[in-house]
C-alpha cells in the first residue's frame, strides 16, 4: 500500500515538471487541477485510515473508562505476545576456567562473583549490556579491573585480574546474559492502557533467578505450531516474532512473581474485539466450572475448565488456583495446558478471576493459576 502511494507521488511530480514547460496556459491549468485533485484524494485516504485507527483506540479506552466507574473493569486478553527483556545490568550466570597464553588454567572470578549477580559498571564506567562489557575489557590491556556488582539489593566493588588468553585477548572467566526473549499470553488491559501478562515472572533459564529488568518490549506474534502436551512432557506453542518497529505493541516496565506489566500502545491489535469485563474478588472464586480464554486455533476462544482448588493461603503467589481442562476441543489440540498459554484469562460467572500460570508436568490436563487480585496489585 505504501509502496503504491510512493510510486503515484513520483508520477505526480514528473507530470508537473513536464507541463510546467508546456504549450498553453489552458493545458497547464487543466493538468494542475487534475494533479491537485489526485493529491487531495491520496492525502484524505491516508489521513482517513489513521483517523479510523485512532478513533477505534479511543473508543476502546472510553469503554473501559466508562465501565470502571461502576466497578473494577478491565478488558480480558487471551492473545499471544512476543516478549523481549533487557536486564538491568549484565547478569552473571557463572564462572569458568580459562587457559592463559602461557598454557596454564586460571579461574579469576571464582568465589568473587556468583550466579545472579549483576555487573553494572567497569572501572567506574556504567555497563548496560554485553557489548559494553566486551568493549571495556578490550581497553584494560591486562590491568586489574574493578567490577561494580549488584547482589540482591547491595552493591559491591570487586577487583579482578584478567587472564591474557592471546594477543589483545583478556578474559575474566564469567558467563553473562543481558536479555531474554519468549512467548506468552496477555491477561488484561486497564482503562489507562496498562496491561498484565503471564501471571508469573520471567526467570533466567540457567540460574532460575527472577530477571531484574531495565525495560522490555511487547511484540506482535503469530502461532506457527503447537506441540501437544503429554504426561511427563509439557507441550508448547511455537510463535514467529519479527523484532522490528512495525510489530511493537507496547513496553514492559516490570517483571514480578505475579507476571510482567507495562503499557500497550496499539490497543486495537490486541483488544479490538474484546468487551470489558468485571474482575472478581478472591473471596468470590469457587470450585467448579469456569473458562480459559486463549488463542490456539488462530482466534481467541473460550474453553471449558474446572477449578478444583482455591487456596487463599498459598505460599506461592502464582499458584492459588488449581485447574483442570475439560474441554474436548482444547484437549484434542493441546492435550491440556502448554507453555505459552501462561497468562490466559480464567473466567467464572462472567468475571475475570485469574490467569493460567503453570502446567503439571505429570498431567498436562491440570495446572495452576493466579488470582486476578494479585496481578492487579502491580498496576496503577
């Protein structure tokens, strides 16, 4: 569409130039009028499309805002999203032995840094990602370095002597990570465009530590394939995520045990067909029939489940509900609960009561959920 518009615009200017050299004033006026009309039509078409998108997003916001006046209302989700997180500093995964240029083995970081630490500065210079850490190491030239480490909520300065492993090649023997990607399901949107998703936090795959993030991005995604869950082998959803500005849907501001939270900018993409729904207080939730809302067939649908346990005193905030999938259609497609469905809204008696969080490894038809009250505590 955009390409066609650009080609037409180029043709307009070619015609303008040709007839500016033209034969008669009458012909010039004739073509000027035609060109101006065509440009006007083009401008109105583009502006109109933008206006319709903005109007629809404003309508969605107004629907939630108007409903909020009479109760706790949100728009339930159920749509898969792509997730990209950047850590707050460079996360330490562990240490290792490195072989020096002299052929000897060294482990310069052993007992000094540990998995779960975050490197936030090198020799007083702030370090935000792996590339900056690598650049800093290229400048040390074998000299002792001071790493500023954040460990839990404390900051430590640690001196290390890099090992020379080759010409202009110095190593600290530390494995690090500075980002994480994944797939999940969005749970709800509030009146002020804040969202909650997943129902559980994103942990590092190697250390199992909850990632402390600087920021993150929500991307549009499409489901490519579903691996059906089996007893002892959890299934999963495979999605296609293109990390470019066109597919950005919003931003992630926090990663907590109750899920990820942030702001959605392109509301119409995720919530265009959804209606506002009241949220249930924890004490309203009962054992019995319920629904989960998810997109495993290319569209958002509700599937029947049963809430088999409501544990208001759970020690793990994202395991307050125990659920069982009873819908034959969903069982046929996924085998029950699969990875990627985390965050799928749980609905009972017309209210949003929680979100799916985990699957039982030994029984894919069963899993855990979080109370919606716990998720809402993390939004304004």
